[in-house]
C-alpha cells in the first residue's frame, strides 16, 4: 500500500514524499518526492476519499500559513490551488465526509480558518475564529494554541486548544457554513490537549494531552458537550525526564488505543473496556527519536511510526490477538518525517 509523508523543511527534506509499504513483509520503500509542488513545512496532510490531497504549509519567516489542494494521479501530485490560513503556523486540518468543508488550525496565533471546497478541490475562505485566554504553564500556555480539528458530522466539529486547556465544540450553518454556536469542555489545568479521536457509534471521545502526558476519556452528551470520565497517564509513574505526547489512534477493531510519547520515545498501548475506560497495557519503543505522528494501516495489520528527530519511519506488525506492535525490522530514512497518510487504493 502507498502512503504520503509530510515533513518539516529541514535537513534537506524534499517536502511531501510517497512511500510504499509491503503488507506481506512490512518493508518500506521510497517511490518519489514532490519538492516542486510542496509548500514550506508541509507538516500535516490528509486525503479525501477521492484521493484529493490537502496539506498545510507552516509559516516561514513569520508569513501567514497556507493550505494547498492537489490531485493525486498515478505518481503525480498536481497542485489545484492554495489559500492563506490568515494565521501563523498551521499544524492540523480536516475535511468533512461530504468533502465540501475544510478547517485548518493555526497553533501560534490560536485560531482556525474554514473553507468551502469545490468538487474540483478549490478552496474558498469562509471565516477565521480566534480563541482567547491562557493557562498555568508559563512557557507554553500564555496564549491560545489551537492544535487539532475533528469532525463529529458534516456540520459540527471539535477543536483542541493546548494553550487554554479547552476542547471547543462548533456547529455550523448548513447553508453558509459559518459558525452558529459553540461550547467548550475544560481539561486539567496544564494538561495541554493536543490531538483528539472519536468513536461516533458509542458517543465516546479521547484527547491526548501534550504537556502532562495523559489521555482523557469523554462521554459525548446529547448536546455534544463532553464529560470527562477518566484521565490516565501515558508514561511510567517513575519516569521524570522531559517528555510530551503527540498522536493517538484506535486499532481497527476498536479494542485498543495507542498514544505516542516524545522523549520517552514509545507508543503506549491501552486496552479499551466495554464501558470505554482505558487500562494501560505496555509501551513499545519507536526505534527512533521523537515519534510525532504514527498511523494504523487501513487493513489494520500494520502501524507506521514517524520519528521526527532521528529522520526515520519504522513499520510494526499489529498482533491480531492482543494488539501488540511487533517490529518488522524494516524502516526508511526520510528527513524530519512528521505526518503519515495512507492513499486510498
């Protein structure tokens, strides 16, 4: 299966890469890179179900961030157009299931921008929403830092804000796609909610919190507000070195939840109980440094881990009986890899 890799523009990175994962062996091979059409710092990208690609470009030299849209045809990434995010250092984006509404969040300016998306993939700016406030960490929480966006349905979504320890819920007008209502849920002061994942069928959600290395388990209430039911650590109780979390994903059978630790340099595995609560099971080395992003293959058989600071990506086979991550022995060197997205075949 083929994947796209987003990177930071350093250590001679060529921007967006395309790699192949052999799902018989776990071997990873480089197919191509797209330096000629990549934005600066393409650190997060997604594909819609028609293999249109959307990538943020983080701000360079204080300039506003951008969102690029592409057609992916055979081995060519063909740029459709671009739009400014009107904020600084965009770090995450998502598109709804209708493929007609996209949101990009800006970390440094603490806001997000929304866009209508045409059938051809053209982006039209709608509005920008800015958060306000601060929290208790003097180094990281003096101001808002919007960090991720996840759709609940075509007309509503959640935004994690690391800087103010809040997860915001937004509802949009189905005609104008402008925000018509909002509420928020507080997380523990100093936790720093970063990424978010939804189990829509069971009305459950989980956030991974960067600053205190924890995961929150939430019930999604009838009005779509969140109610915290559990907070659990991603690191050992006796670990006191510097570490932060980054990403989280379900196993394909929804029996396990995985979260990445940067500094501890592991993937933490949790068993999901029938009531949605988590039981910590074990840690797996990522075989590199600073696992900012990882991904589960659509087949559910493999996990790919991108180690940002050791410039490598490793594959792990997922044990079908217990969800353990088993190193395949295969990896690939790519400068500053920070995002993985599987191509629909």
